[in-house]
C-alpha cells in the first residue's frame, strides 16, 4: 500500500499493532510497574539490550503510543514525551549541556523559556540572545564552545520568523545541535526536519492536544545530527542506533532522573486530540487570516502581527516554509484605546492564557505573561502596553468578526 497521508497515519497509528479486544485506541495503562516472568529479561531491558517497560517514571505503553504518533507527525526517528513543553526543554538543557558550554537562542523567546535560559548562567552555561530575523547576528554569536542553538518557528507574541533554513545549514556546517520549537506552527503546518533541525520541541498542550484539557511536551529526534561528534555524550548511552544517542541520554538524564513524567491519562487525551490536528489547524488558520485582514483595516488597531499578511516583515519566509500561516496573532491597539476595556467587551472570545485551543483566547501580554521582563525588555521584543495576543480557534468566523467588531466599537 502507498504511503498514507498525515491524518490517516495518526488516526490508524494504534491499529498498526495488536490491541486487545480489537480496540481502536491504545488503552490507558495506569500500572506503575511491569512484570517479567523471566528475570534475565528484565535485566536485558534495563541494560538496553531488549525492548520493554521498566518503571512508569520512564516508560508507559500509553505514552509510547503517543510518542509514536509524534514521531510520525514530525518525520523523525524517535520521540520522548514529558509532563509539559517546558519540561521537555529543561530536559535537553539538563542532560546535554555542561558548565563552560555556550548556547545561542532567539531574543524573541516565549517568556518562560527566556527565564529558563537566563537561569543557565547560574550553572556556568553562557547564553547569547540574538535577533533571529538577522542571520548575521546568528553567525556572529557562534563560539568554539557553542553546543546548541534554539529557535522558535514563529515567535510568541509578535510573530517574528527567522530564516530557519539558513540557520539549519549553518548549524550543520559547524556541528551545532539545532533545536527548533515547533509549538506555534505544529507538526501539521511545518516539519523542522525540512530545515535540518537536529531535534524538535513541541508543547503538546497546544496544537497537538487542542482541547485545553491536558499538559504535555515532546522532543523528537530527527536523525540528522551526528552524535559521535558531541562531546557531552556519556559512553553508557552510546548503544544501538547512533541517530538516537542524544535522545537516549535525554530520556535517561532529563526524564528518568528529573521525574518530568507525562501521565498516561494526559497521554491518552493528547493522542485523541492529535487525530484532528489537520482539520483544526486549517480552520483556525483560515479564521486567523480573515481576522488579520479585518484588524489591519480597523482604525482602532495600530499594528497587526500575523505572518499571513503581506505587510509582515517575514511574510515571504512564512510562505516558503509553512503550509498555513497559523493561529497566532497579536494586535497593538491605538493609543487611547484601553486594552482592558477592549477585552472586557468581548463576549465570545475567552480572556485566558493558553495557545492552540479550539476556542479563541485573548490576553494582554505586557501586563501578564511578559510582565516580569520589564518595560525595557518588552520594548526590545516589540511588545507595547496595548498589545493583545490572540490564539484563534475554530469558531464560525462570522461570530468572531462580530465579537471583535463589537468590542472595538465600545
């Protein structure tokens, strides 16, 4: 049979292996421990000589089923799931970097990720933040001890986009691990492997789950990085397929040792949500495009940040890389328009902090999720006090347009 499409693969992923009673979904396995009738077999599993389950802090059949879905979605070779997207990022840093290493990251990072990276300095790891939209800054930041570079596909909240392909070529040439956070685009809209990403991060809470009912994160190994050249790998984990050596160390040191375990209940909900990701991304992207055009023409909106608009500075890059322009946008209200009054006037749109939900969400970013950064840092990121971030959902577009029109009129 020919290779199946994106959604077909996800829908029938669990059925590719035998499931008891002919179930169409992998059941929720809540057991913490797993029995072995032969004692030698459990030793082989612990030593990595045979596949199997050891302890639920590290592995679980329900989580494995989700990992296989994510791997297929990203076109990778293996995936490790975690309790949250932040836990996934932390696992990489903890497992793969050492004191004296250098790390490069986008200066437009999500607030919590930015905070985490700044904390690395407390452990002797130097971090350089660069304007990811200026490739010359990326090149200039690299040092002999640079171990990794972290980029987001589309920045939150002001939607800046770097030349992801040029950065991938550069990292490949210099032997640098290239981590790409695919959360804002999703595996349906973009596969970072296409720009030579070494590893892909996803906050499964967002687009993959989509229903706002489960936290989760993932790291997917693309198989493109030559781990034999990476100094920080522990010899114990250089077994099996060399393409997965890095992920093996992350699972052992970043998942097992820190306990950032994804629960089987959450894994089940995320796997169910993943089945409709293509449908949801197409609908939310279409809604976002219509709303972006509406806001761009509205006299009470000063700026619209959305890659689908021709006025966006990286519109051509977005067209080159992404299947759609995504669900995320921000608007900067005109001076004199109070962002809190605007938000309070909304009746359908939910004022809340999350992304990639089926429902449309709005939040005043300068006063909430980016408040701790301070006004100077927010100004560098293009975040004004009147900036409102919108995560566009799958509602009927006319209803969204009516709600925003009403709120702006007030």
